[in-house]
């Protein structure tokens, strides 16, 4: 899991990660918790390239000034790095090269053809993840992508990463069979995540792109 570090609560993320370890059996899901310096762009790409893995990204989408949609995903490594989707960048020169300043002292790594994950399930919690963004994920059969639905789509598509992390915990517990003898499929797990989002009064819900019948069994 790639985790952001929201300002509240003060115990984040150590207690959150401990709760995950206690509620999700290691025999069900192998989790590599990536946060702070470990949450690198290369580590994320490596996780996506691992067959049958479950991957979660809870961090910040890169949204350029004047836009509401994300053009990439950013990571808190040193120096900070953003994975940029070339098809979504607003500044492409006539010769096809990219003229772009990522800003904030961040590096930019351009992906020419989006993401082609081998991971079985990918959960993305970030701002500005619209259909243009999800179209850059080239899923194969028996793969699922879980992304936000923003409750007020006419406004800037913001998301609360702390609430998202709590909802991902519920989804992950469901996938691992924590609410019954059998592991849930993605659709059933997302239903549980959406119940948590409603209880959290979150301004988002979750949706499945790809195969909603996928399980981690």
C-alpha cells in the first residue's frame, strides 16, 4: 500500500497499519506497506507488475492549475516523483515532446502508454481520477480497478485520503474473508466500503472498473 500522511489523527499511519495487520491474515493477502521514503514511483510500478498482487494507492493525484482532472500520481520519496500519463498532459509540443514543469521540486516520469498492471486488484484513492484517467489503465480479464466516484462531479474532484484509507481497510478485510467464511469478490467488498463511506459522511463513493467478480482466493 502506498500511503499518504494526512495531518490527522496524530497516530497515523502506524496505528492504521497495525490495524490492517491484525484484521487481515497474512495467509490471505501479502501486503507491502509503502509510506514516507518507501512510497516511491518505482516501488509502485514494481507492485503493479507483480502477478495477482493487491495494490492500493492512497496519496495525491497531480492536477495542473486550471484543471480538475489528474494527469498522474505523485509519491513522497526524495526527491518527490510523479508518474505522468502522456495522453493526459496539457502541454505537448508539436513535435510530440512534453514541455512541462511538475512544480514543487518534483521529478516527472512520463508513461507513454499508461498502466498495464499484472496485479489482480488495484485501489486508487486520489483527487481528479476521471474516466480519462481510468482509460489509461489497460486491464486484462480477471483484473479490477477500484476508483472514487465524486459526489459533486461539477466541483473539483477532491477526496479525503484519511477517510479513503479507513474505507480501503473495510474493503480489504472483506476481500480477505473477514466478514464471513469466504473471501468476498470485488463488487461485494466495494459495497462494504461504500457503507463505510456513507458512515464517514465522505463526499465520495467507490466504483469498480473491470471484473467485479474477482476475488483474492
